[in-house]
C-alpha cells in the first residue's frame, strides 16, 4: 500500500469494507458454505475522489509537491493516480519553485514523478519564466522540469519557441531543443536560431555548441535583417549585448553589402563593431572587391574596415592588387590607406609600386605610394 497520499489508506480501507459488506448481504450462501469455499485472490478496486488535494512529503519531511485536481483515480495498487484538471505547486528545500497546471495528468511511482498533458502552463516565480506546451514531466530527484511538444517560452528579456524545454532550478539553467527560435524583447532586436540553446539564467547568457544563427532586426515588429552571423558554436551575453561565434563563422552585413569569413568573431552589437580574430576573408560582391588578412575590425555604422597582418586587397574588375601590413578601408567610398611593406600592382596600365604607405581608391585605381625607398616598376605596352 502506498504511503504517499495521507488519506489514501483510510479511503481504500473504507472502500474495501463497503464492497465486502455488500457482497455478503447479496449472497445466498450460508456461513458454512462460504467457509467451505476455496480461498480466491482478491483485487483492490480503483478509487476515485472528487476535488482533492494531494501532497507528497520528501525524505526530510518537507513537501515535494502539492496538487489540486477536480478528480483523482487511483490504480488498484495505489502506485498511480490519474488526475483531471490538475493545478499545483512543486517544491525544493521547502520553497515553491514552480507552479503548474494542465488538462490532465498522472502521479507515478509513489509520487516520485508527475506527468501532465494538455495545455501545459509552467511558471518559475523566481526566474520570471513561463513555459507552455503539450506535456510536462517533473522529476524531483533529478531537479528536472521537462516540457515537450510545441514549446512557447517567455522571459522578461527573451521569447522562444522549441520542441523541448528542460529547466533546472539548482543550476539556474534552461535548455531548449529542436528548431529553437528565440528573440529579444527589448533593444537591440536580436533573433537566434539553432537546434539547441542554453539560457544561463544567473549569467544572463545564451550558449550553444551546435551551429547557430544570430541576426539583428530593424525593429521589434520589423523583422528586416540588417546583420547576420552564423557559426558552429557561440554565445550571446544579454547584459553586455555581445556575441561570440566560433568555427567557420560567416558574417553578412546586408546594408553594405559585405560578407566576411573567419574562425572567430566578436560582435559588439550595441556599438556596431565586429572583431574578426582569425584568418579573415572579406568579399564585396557588388564591387567585386576581396581582401584577406590575419584579423580585422569592422564598424557597421561608419562602414570602416581595419585589416591587420599580411593584408591582400584585390579589385577583380580593375585587376589590381594591394599588399600591406595594415589596411584601413572605407566600404562606402572605397578609399584605402595601407601601411607597412606596401606593394601596389595593376594590369592597365601595367605597373607595380613598392613603398611604406599607399593612399587612394581601389575602384578608381588612383593609388599613391609613398615612402623613403619607393620603387616603381612599369611594364611596357605589349610586354607580358
């Protein structure tokens, strides 16, 4: 007999006595014939209670959960209770950590887990989190609240949809899985897409170790994308408004338009700065300009790009190449300023100039090279 519902034992005994009395009253057998009958195995009936409140004490005496239901039906062994319109509170260390309600549910394994179905609403009062879905399971021993199927999650700083949500109270962590789409609820207006997204509640960060896409929108209701970064893993600090993406990172500044590839990118969203830290490749498809460098820094607002370390800038239309240790590039005007070990070459007219600094415009091929030891090589017409 289960120990986990304080009034279940009494209710079950009353039900058994009533059944026994009615059986004896309706029987036509004599006492002697009854005594001579072979003993038969008796099965306890199901027990149904209306408008009940169920409680489960923990090992230390404190409550694990308290659930109210319009109707509760116990299995014969009292190890399973089916509930209609359950609504309850889930406890940890004597404190309410979640409030839940649903259309129906079950209490399983002597109260060790709760399973709810239909129009799930689960709230975390301390963390200001609301999770809605189609099924819920609460496993106190694992500190796990799991909500599945068409999840909608709300937080003061974030809204999200997913197929599964796992909430851990002790570690202050919300894990979202399966087609996760999340959006910030205040500026800057950001969107996140991944198959896994972990919300570290105390740190106010989003993290993932699988491919992720981060986008910035024009406004809350205008989902026009201005900038997009994708990578094989990444995190976003909601407090600092800072994104860090790693492994095969691609950035698309759609207003410029400009594409950059690197193995690591730090995006200071509020300041409009993207720092590309490893093996940078820049492409401006509209003007057929490309550049490579060891690292780079792009200001999305001023459209200024700073490339550093073994810089190579190529104009495919003009067939020109600029090499330098460092290059400042105005994306809007195409003005460039290269410094350190500068070499500029072009095909028409064919010429190569080496020096310490190069200032000019790649698109118009008006580049002036200066320095203490400027060397100019001109290839005569018709000579390859």
